[in-house]
C-alpha cells in the first residue's frame, strides 16, 4: 500500500454568524501520494467540518473556481500536489476581494472589471456563410490570452488592485487583449479608449505578480504591455 503523507493544514475561517472576526482552524490529515490540496480540503469538509465553505467544480484546472492563497501564493487548489506542500500548509481566501464565508470571496468587483472591457467579439458586418477566416499568423497574435479561465489569481495578487479598487486588474486587460488583437474584431479602439483611462492599463507598474500567479502560464504582464503599446501608437 502506498505510504500516506501527513499534512497539517491551517485554514482561515470566517463565518460571521459564529464569530464576527476571522480565525484559523488546524487539521491533521493523512493523504495519498497523488492527492491534491483540493482532496485535502474535501477531506476536511466531508470528514471533519461540513461547514467549511469553498468553491470548486472541475478538479482539473479548467473551471477556475478554487483559486486561493496557498502558503502566501495564489494558486488553484486542484493543481497543487499535497506532496509538494507537506508537512504544513496554510490556506486563505484570495486577497483584495471581500470575504463572504471561509474561502469564498465576492467575485463581483473582479467581474465588473472584466465586463467593462467588452470581453466578446464585436463585428457588425453581415456574417459569411462559413466561419470568419483568419490566418495562423493573425491567430498567433492573441492565442496566449485565449487560455484565460477567469480564476482571478492574477488580479488578486496585484498590489495596485489591492490598493485601488478602481483598477480593472490584469485579468480584464488579458481579456481585452484577446479581442483587441483579434483580426475579426472591430471594437479594438473602443476597448483601448477604456483602458487608456485612469482605471486602465497604465495603472500597471510591471510588478509581474500576475504573471507568476497565472495557473495557465499566460504571459500576463507582456499582454498588458502590448495593450499599452497599442494604445500609445494607435495601432488601429
Ligand atoms: Fe487566471 Fe491567468 Fe486568467 Fe488571470 S490571466 S484570470 S491568472 S487564467
Ligand atoms: Fe499588477 Fe501585474 Fe502590473 S501584478 S502591477 S498588473 S504586472
Ligand atoms: Fe476547477 Fe480547480 S476545481 S480549476
């Protein structure tokens, strides 16, 4: 039988009806060699304290719902192996967004920034009979930013976002980049006008926390720089 891994897991809790202040709970767990941190959190929820509140769905790094602060770094719990963090780990809700309960934060400010950049294809021309064509070279210009799963790891690791709730944040700019550089889209100028404003791309101070935090390895800071450059030199 495979050897068990001992994990002392500290979880930051917040349940206002039980205690108006946040507190830490600690659990001693025996986990398997292939378990992820999400398995450890499920173990707590299913066998130690059913009131633990957290978001998760796919368990495969696709839905983006289990982003949290793990030993001081943003990551998806389903992508962190227990063997890589044992014997001790500390789990907290994402920073910079209001905590609703335990590991669940209010994502509305994050999605408000996302919605503000028109994160969808805009093209009022009559659609062709087949798809709107594009060359591989044209597609390569924005391929990296299509990988975003809206997990918020980038935005909630950005010190400018923590300090100024007006900044749209790196995830919103990544999603603007995805359409600004798409040859089939016609709203690049409108998006760049939005991002040239005081809550937009020029608030970024190239701290790179966002790039380090991205579980999809998107070059977030580079995308932001490309958007800034396109805005300055009016690429469109
Ligand atoms: Fe998550 Fe990366 Fe998208 Fe940011 S850019 S929301 S870190 S997938
Ligand atoms: Fe923030 Fe990333 Fe810029 S962490 S300051 S958006 S490089
Ligand atoms: Fe879907 Fe982790 S549960 S990304």
